[in-house]
């Protein structure tokens, strides 16, 4: 067998092992428990607005220039549509038409329109502010660890919760075209 043929056999063997390991790992992971809300859990237009000391960011409307003016310590990640401000603990994702589509908040320095911030307790603080009708996903048996969602496909506020504490807030809204 030639050196070139041995390299191909080795490469194919390596790829096969990686695929087999991936399939084995995927088959061992538990399925998520998903529960839809029991009633309406609509959000308001104001729920897509985050106020800062310098001004307001509106998910679904703000442009990259507006966000950069409010979060001047941030930077674009590569040549992508993602803007990240490590100091404020937030990430912004824009559409190709330059409208803010998703905002991730990972710091208690920013507060939602209903007064919720990272570090708040989900039960009772978030539930009192947004109501008991939320959908959620969690791993089986992970009682205090959920991703809870208020809203619908047109706009949503999502709370990542670990040990009943909000660890991340995600605002998302598809901008008008």
C-alpha cells in the first residue's frame, strides 16, 4: 500500500471513530422536558426596551450605530452581525438589514422594563413581574434549572434560570422587513 493510500485509510478510520463517538454521546443525553404555557403569556412592546443611563435600546428596531453609541466599550465580533460589550455583559445580534434582533444580558447592570435583572430569583420575583403563564424547557430532574419564555414567535423574553436565580435574560424580536 502506498503512503497516500495509508493516509486516506487513516483519515477515513479517524472520521469513522469521531462519528461513532458523537452518535454514542448523543444517544446517552437525556431529552429535554418542554412545557407550554397554560394560558396567554403575551408581552408588551415596552418589554423589548432596555433603558440605559445614555438612552434606550429597542429590540426589533435599534440599529448597530445606535447600540454602539449607547455601548461604546463594545466591539464587533469579526465581520459578523454580532456586537459584544464585555463591560456591560451584553451581546447584540443584528439582521442583515441592520436591525437589532436579539439581545443577551448577562450582567445585573441592565434591567428589563419590568424591573428584572440577572441575579434576581425566578420564583417569586420574575413570576410576580411577568405572571405564572410561561413556557419552559429543562433537563429531567433539574427542578431549579429552567429556560423560561414569555411571549410568542413575534417577540419573547427568555430567562435562563439556575438554582432559581436568573443567570441570563434574552430579548428577541424579528424586526419588520
